[in-house]
């Protein structure tokens, strides 16, 4: 870590942002290294967008410091804006302009010359599979096309750092996959990426390092590899029980001291063990109390487990919440 | 250089997307023509009155041509979030806002010449001081654009911007000596006239068209310039305070 710190492109220290009484971002510190794909993972309202807004200059921090590429941006965010590309969570291009004109206009904001920006716009449209829609108005694009064009607009000036705010939320699986591929390619070509997401698998697949943010606080930052390490050797299983007896949890704990057994919700148990979990005796024990096993599922070690352990947030609840929001917006 | 590429393209984009749209062009033309016609006919004094009405009609054409544009180029873009793109670009806020207002200023200045061209067919305008006239038209365009900007950044909905600008525009027609001299206003209203920038613009216009100014032109000019700087500075401050949260 020590040697890497000279290499850090974004350095945030004790950043805090309040909206009246609400503390949206609460004393967070982190670094993003050059060439890295850093994931910022957290549920709705955790403070992800607020953090991006402060880093890019749309929001003013109440306290703390921000350094981007060695420039102190806490007081003057304009200093580093030429190094930054931003893809906001909502597409905010001009509905009345065509895809091509939108890209050319965005390029001009960064001072690119006419010839250069036209070439680059055509290039990106091609690369993003939007050439056929180049001369159609942005207003008529589908959600996935809008998202792709918004990403193209974010990288048109070849920024060193790209901020992506939930790039795959609210679009179908195929488009989301394409977009993930585009992000991976960008990262391979050397762009440093700051990505927010609530899709844990997305973070696991794309990112090298992840910061978990919950209610404005960073609860853990680490590389994906070290996050997964402690659970790699563990076996996890979730058992759902119909008509569970009141004392079932206690009974399971006393009968199977070798397992750690946790009551996740009514009738749902999470069983973690160092050794392989033997399901037969468990089922028998449950049935003795009059319960009925409706589902038993082994869980492959994933960041999901880590996330649940660290944040204590049950994942299904978070996903449902998100889908609701995704649909309505 | 890079900044000027941005400046020029913001201006050009607004022109293409908003100003040169048929409804705006037709409004820009119809409005001044309608005002001109209405006043010339209504005054009933025949063609002789054209010269005395001209300053007021020119001022109205500019006022209406500029103020309504900012509700679109600023308030609307802020509402649909595309304005954030501009705030995120490496352009100083001051230059950005100049780019966003230049289109309206240009549009307003051009509007000023519609009544003048019409009048030139109907009356003798040979002893007009053209230098002062053009200067006045530009200054009125700048002042009323910045007034529109001030309103546009103080509200968050387009309809609020429109309501609010009418709240300013209509009283200004009467308070700024467009058609009646300020001296004929009730004494308690007169201080209001003097805190409105249009008063000074109209005075320059009067001076340019028939030497009817009540104050020295250079003083008018300095005061209206002061208003422009003040309105722009307050608007920038408001953007900083309200939009960069
Ligand atoms: N302009 C604002 N005024 C008041 N409160 C705000 C504002 N912007 C954000 N907040 C609040 O700050 C908190 C963090 O919001 P933020 O948008 O940063 O969350 P997020 O992690 O991006 O969530 P999501 O996944 O829904 O995008 C929320 O409680 C939100 O209500
Ligand atoms: Mg967000």
C-alpha cells in the first residue's frame, strides 16, 4: 500500500456533506490509484451520488479535502475538471439534438477542435454500436441506447478518470452486459474508473478494489481478493423452513455446535461451517419439531456474503427496493 | 483557446436548438411588428407621432425578445439536468454564463431593428444618432437579458420564470418612460423608475432619436452599465449558492 500511495489519482480525506440535518456523507476517506477500477458499493441513499458530486464539482463539501491528480480540488473543483469524465445516473444529454450532435457538443465543451471531435464522435458511435442511430434525436433513443450514448459522451475527451454512476441500473440484461464489456475495455486501455453500483456481482466481476458505503459511512475498503479470502474456505447454506417451531433455532444450535447457525428471517437459517455441511441430520432435526424444509441451498462464496457480513443488510431487501425504484424512474 | 471553442459552441448550440426555431423567429418578428402597429395606430396622431413612439417600441421589442429566452436556455436546461454538463465542464462559470446569455443579447439587439426599419418607411429618421441608437439597443439587450438571467437562476420551474418575468416586464413598460415621460408619473412612483435599468436605456434611445433625453447620455450609459454588472454578479453568486449544492 505504501508504495502505491504515490500513485493515487484521487485522494479523499474526511469528507463530509450535510443536507440540513441529514448527514449524506459522513467523514469518509479513501484513495483511488492510477489505472484502477474502484467500486463504490452501497444501498439506496448511501451517499454514492453525493460523493461523486463532491469529487466532480456539483456539490460543495462541508468539510474534508479532495485531491485529484495532485490538485487540491476542495476549494476549487474547476482545477481538475479537464481530467474527469462523468456518466451520471440519469442520462442528461440534449433531447432535441441528434446522437452525433450531442457527442460533438460535449467534445467542444472540453475544447476539442471541430475536425478532431467529429472524428472521435463517429468513432465512438461505431464502437458503441450506435452508428445507425447517429442522426436520430436523442429523445427517441431507447433506455439502453441512451445509457450508451451517455457513456460515450463521458469519455469523448479521453479523460484520465471516469466516474460512472450506476451504469447498468434499469436496463436489460443484454445491454447491461455490453456496457460491462465496454467498461472493462476502457479499464484495459488505461482509464482509471470510479464506479458506483448496487449490483454486487457487477462489482465483483469488474472491480479490483471495493469500498462499501452504508448511510454515508465507508464500512470497509479492500481488494476483491482479500475480501473474498476469509470466506473462501467456508461452507454456507441457507435453509428455509415451513411452520418452524418457536424453539427451533435454539435446538439447532445445541444439536449442531460445530456449525454457526443464524436466524436470517422467520423460518430462514444461515448455516456456516469450516467443514462440509451434512444436510441429512439437519433436515431430520427440523422435521422432529414439526417443521418442513421447503428449500436448502448451498451458497457459493461471493462478495454477497462479505457484504451481508459487513453491513448487516439483507441483500434481498436491498434488491427489491432497488427494482421498485428502477421501474418507477 | 479551448475555452473559446467551448464558448462559441455553447452559443451556437443554443441558437440552433432554441433561437432559430420557427416559433421563436416568428414571435421575434410578430411581437415587435404588432407592438409597433398597435402604438402607431392607437396614438391616433398620425405619422408625426412615430418618432416620439419609436424609443418605447424599440425598448419593448428588446425586452420581450430577451427575457423570455432565458427561461428556456437556463431554467429548462437546469430542470432537465443537461445544465449540469455545463457546470461539470472545465469552463469558468463567468464565461459559461456569458455564453448562455450572448444568444439572447444578440437576438434582442436584432429585434430592436425591426421597428426601426418599419419606421424608416413611414417617417423621416435621417437625423437619428445611429451610434447612440445602436449602443442603446445593445445596452438594453444586455440589461434585460441579465434581468432574465437573474430571474431564471432564482427559480426552479420554467413557469415560475415566465410568471416572474411578467411581474417585472409589464410594470416596466409604464415605469421606465417608454411611452409617457417619467415626469408625468405620480411622485411616489418615480423612485421606482430610477431603480429600473430600462429607464436609462430608454433615455439614451430618446436622445438618439429626437434628442429628448432628460439626463446626459454618458451618465445614462454608465448607470445602465452598472446595472448590467450588478445583475450579472448577483446571478453568478446565486448559481454558486443554489446550483452547486
Ligand atoms: N439535494 C439534496 N437535498 C437533500 N438531500 C439530499 C440531496 N441529495 C441527496 N440527498 C440525500 O442524501 C442521501 C444520499 O443520497 P445519494 O443520492 O448520494 O445516495 P446514493 O447512494 O447515490 O443512492 P442511490 O442508489 O439511490 O442513487 C440520501 O438520503 C438523499 O436523500
Ligand atoms: Mg445515486
